[in-house]
């Protein structure tokens, strides 16, 4: 696996590296509008809002602490061949939902609200919106009426399952090019 320092990722804001020993604490966020709490409905730590946001609001800009050339359980796919460990590190605890309230806009490099978010709401995003294939697929228990049950990346979903979701450009491009499911293209 190739790992590149953050300086090799163009247009990524320069941010100090996260202290892994402190990830998951509210102080890591350095933003009093969020907290990382443990555990959520799925038994995982999660990011909760401590402020109100409107649809379209930028919740948090993000950058890359480290860049990888393949997916990992804790990375976000930024482009067809770039997977990043998020900076600030608390964003790594943004969990999946098939009915998300936020989206990682990989062009803007920001987490953006898809609908109003109230204080106390868990911040969630739809993993296949950025992930073509995932290193750790799982059975979804989000409880949404739109729940897809198994989450393994956009390449694993049946045709039409992504309709109505805001997708990262690299996902939309691969779908438009007719990339075969389970192609392993990352």
C-alpha cells in the first residue's frame, strides 16, 4: 500500500496532524459545535451536533492527515485512487445511514448538511456516496425506510439503488462509464 504525506494532496488545507491517542474525545474536534459520543444505536462512537444547521450549511471543512491508494476501514475515498484519513480526526466517527443528514463534498472538501440538523442529532452520511468498494462491508441497521441492508460500496449496489443520493464525482463517473460491479476499481 502506498501512503503519501498530506503535502502530496493538492488543495488540501494545511491542518495539524491529529493525536491518535486523543481521537474520539470532544477536545479533538476543536469545534464546540460537535462532540464525539459513545456508543450510538449501532454500538459505535458517533459525531453529534451541539448546534443547529440548515440544509446546505458547511458543517466542517476537512483535509487529509494521510493519503492511501486503497480503501481502509477508516478512510474516505476522495477520488478514484485516493483514500484519506480525515483531518480533523473526529470526522472519522461520522457513521453511515441510508437516510443521511450530511454529505462529504470531496470537491469543496467539506462536510455539508443535506437537511436541517438540530442540536443532539447524530451526523451521518451515506458511505456509497464516496466509496466505490469498501475494505469492511457490513450489514446496515440504520432503521431507515430506505435501508439497503448490506453496505459494501457503490460498486456492489444494484442498478437504481443510488438514485436520489448525492454522489461524489468519482462515483458518478464510474457509474456513467458502466464500471462493472465488484470490479475492485478504487
